[in-house]
């Protein structure tokens, strides 16, 4: 039952076929330096618990990088990589499988759990007491999420079509932002508004949601064949394709520009994360077909 639940999650979230295997992925982190003209990555480190799935990195406090890994070919658990001693530390040991670990607040960790009934629910874990709390109990098809503030969560909800929803924990209100969205969210570093990917007619666009008027506006067209992006602090975007890193500033540039070739250091990659200071980057490399 557990293995079926895991594969079910990957069918929805990674767009794999029923016969496909869990993608073989590994995380690379590196120092990041950039200015208007150049982007430079150096001092690469590999994060891997075991061969197979090592994915969904998220920078946390105190030099920790949280991620999900499958160490036993069945169970997905949350780990963190301690940048000070270069070691992986397991965080969850439950009978369920946890994905999309996201640290926030004081010693709190949120994640999506594939529960024993195959539902995908949203939980909060206190890292000191290890007490797990179910949030949004009426939702059982959550894919990805992002905290906008301590009371507001945006999340990707499975369905036909998939929807992007906004939940406020103060009044338990829920609003639909958009439909036919992608898996990648972000926060515009200057406007401090939610950004997300929108899929229309086999094309992917990056959109920005204005929380004051409840409307979305077009930011730019995504790099061809890609949907995972990350913001730099100067308001420019990073995306990857065929082992190379591309950059675009929607306010200044007309086209994506290749800024780094990472075929030797990383290989093919798709997910990208940049820390809050803008000086560390995480890339998820994959083998075979792009997840």
C-alpha cells in the first residue's frame, strides 16, 4: 500500500506515467555570486542519502537544507543537510511519506504527507517537541505549497484542472487564484508578491498575484521546455535547460540569456532554489527523462 501511495504522488506531481519509476535525482548546492552581467557558481557539494530520490531542497536556518529522500525504495522521509559538518540528518520516521519540507517560523516544519489512505494532506511539525498537527483537514489532494505569511498558505490542489488556492488560517477562508498551474511558486524579491507558473496551450508563463486586489498579471514567458524557476534578489529569474543555467530580468531583458554551463559539475537539472541572502543555490539533477 505504501509503495502505491508514493507512485501515485509522483504520477501527479512529477508527471510520470503509470509504468515509470521514481526519478533518480540528486541535489547539488554551491556558492552563488552575481551582478547585472554575470552569474557564477563555485564550490559544489552533493547531497544524497541513497541512490534514487533526493529532491525538493529548501534552505532553512542555521545552515540547514531540508529535503526529501527515499532511502529504502519505499519510504519517503524528510532530512536536512548540515552545511557545517556536511552530514545528512533524518527528521521524520513516520509510517507515512513526507514531501515538500518547508521550514518556517520558530522551529516549525511544514510538509505534504501521503497518508495511509493515499490522501495527500498538509501538516506542521514542531521540531523541538516532534508534535505533528494537521492543517486544512478538509483538503486531501494537496500537491505543493508555500507560506506567504504566518497565517496564509498558497497551495497546488490536484484535480481536473489543477487549481491554485489561497488559505487564511485566521478566518479559515479559501479562495481560488488560478487553474491549470504548474508546480513552482516563488515570491517576487522587490514587490513581495506571490509568483507561480501558468500552463496554457503547451506554453508556460510566470505570473504574479496581487494580494491587495486579488488579480494576477503576466511577468514573462518561461524558458522553453522548463517550468522550475528561482528569483535573484535583483529581480531577475533563473531557469535551467540541458545542463545550463539561464537568466532573465523581466523589467530589462527581452530574452533568456545563458549564464552558466553546468554539464560537468551538475549535468541535467530542473529544480532550483536560492537562499534568502542570495549567496547559495541548490539544483536538483536528474538522470534519463526530465521529471
